[in-house]
C-alpha cells in the first residue's frame, strides 16, 4: 500500500514504474517457485536396460520420431538437459549431474528417467531435480518392504519345504528379517541426504526458494511376479493380494517418512510382454499369472484414500508388437538352421552362412534393420528397447503432471 500511495503522488515515467516494480518483486522473492523434486524408485526396469544403440529405432517410426529429437541434438549427440539435474543411487554407488543418456543400468543405457525428466521439465518450464534409486532383482515383499507392512512371514508351505530340505529354519528367518526393508531404508535415507544438500547436485539451488516434493514413481514387480513361493496361489484371482497390501503400506510410509502426505504417486504397472490378449502361443501359459499381477499392482490406486493422488501407468501399452513378431520369426529361422546343421553336419562357418541366407529370405531389409536396432536385452527388460523405455518415461511424466493438475 505504501508503494501504491508513493507512486500515485508522483508523476513518473511509466517505464520507470515497470522497472521499479519488477525490481521490488525480484528483491522480495515474490513469485519465486520452489524447486520441484521427483523421486523414481524400483528394480531393474527402473534402472533401465535400453542400450543407447537402440535409440536409432525410435526415429524409424514417425509416431515416436519426435521423442528422438528431444533426446538427441541435431548432430546426433545425446542432449544434455540444462535444467534437469539427477542424483542416481544404485549398486555401483551414486551418479549425479545434468540429465542425459547413461543414467540407466550402466553408462551405455537409459531408463525411464531420461524422457521423464525431459517432458516433466517441458511441462513445468522450470528447473527440476530427479532423485532415482533402483537396484536389480529386488522385491517389495522383502527388499522394499516398508515399516507399517510389518515383518515378512514365511507361509506354511515355505517353512515345510525348508524342513524337508534339512535347512536351518531359524537362520533363514533371521536372514530374512535382516534383509527386510533394506532397500526401502536406502531409498528414504538417500532422498533425505540429497534434500539436505541439494546444492551438491543442483549448484544453482536457492535455499530461500526451497523445494517441493512433486512426485514419486514406482516401477518394480518382476521379482514378486515370478515368486511362486511367496505367492502360492498366483495363478488364481487374488493370488497377489499380498503385493497390493504391501504396496499400499509403501505409499503411506513414503509419504509419512518424507513429510509429504499428499505426494503424487505413480505406479508403473509391469507390462513386459505387452497386452495379454496379444500374447503369442509360447506366452499363453503365463497369461493369467501376468494379468493377476498387473491387477494387483494397479489395485491401490482405486482405494478411496488414494483417489486423485495415486495414478497408474499401464506400461504394456508401450510394448512393441512388431519386435515380438520379428523375434518369433527369427527364432524359427534359427531353429531350421540348427536342424540343418545337425542333419547335414554343417561346419560353424557353413551354419552362419546358411542362417544369413535364410534370414535374408525371411525378412525385408527394413525388418532386419528394425530387429537389429530395436533389441538389446531380454523380454523382462522390455527387450532393452529405447523406443519402449522412452515412451514409458514420457507416460510417467504425463501421469505425474496429471495428478498435479487435480
């Protein structure tokens, strides 16, 4: 009010007024936004096993080519995001810096963090910080189990099997108790460590502006899905109810332990293999198990307490069905050549030449290029395909931003 009265009593140049007001607002910190911080956590698919050589595959599809232009510069070099910073804790220790390729399972790979960061920053139009914690081969029933889920308890079948095998049940239970929650605690401790010293990751951080925990993305599941001991009725409806219950506790505990009761939470629902109704014959035996697990992963988002602040991303919709068909066809070619090698006693060199001949007959040049550029890993790692992983990362960003708009 004093500012308004002093201006009204003087005849000043309008430009002077604009500059003066802007300086007052700037020096007072008015309009400053806290740094948005996003946490990405999970197991090997959150680490990311898409080799950078598969980035070319993204540009082969007109629908995904725009993604590649965000990831690479005009000369084809990996883009370094000037306004996205990341601290990534994994089995090899911590890696930090401006976001670019190489923050996956190793320096030659990417995970969902890359396009998550690119598109979240574009949405917000301001610098952001990503804290990523991910380790391969970890379960939520044990490794990421959070405090309010209580201790892990072996079921009767597991205990009976240990006894039949002559194992020391007490020692097994003690080891399980020690392992339970270890990676949950590592995650929470690392997040708090980074938040206590943000400048060490993001040098331009302004403590006066502060930070805001703006989103948490959970991308895990494989080790639970394949664990028939912990989930003995996994092939039946409700067989993975324990996963839903533990994940519900996980969401609550993360929010409590980080002091963010309404922290937007995104569940990346396991989708390796694609939609189950598109499974090829060799996959059909897993159809029910996989769908049961996906239902269990998504279930917490439907709870009343989480409505509007927990969302799911069905990663199956980013699966590349063309690659699956090409790989199946290639497997048939290899099988034919293997049989010829056995029948005709072909040498190794002759077998290689025969295989190349059969592949040339079975595929077009573009199909061979797609197969060679699109895949770098196994199905459970989403084929190590950057086209799949980049779309997943963008999907996570869109879901997180969608929660923030509600």
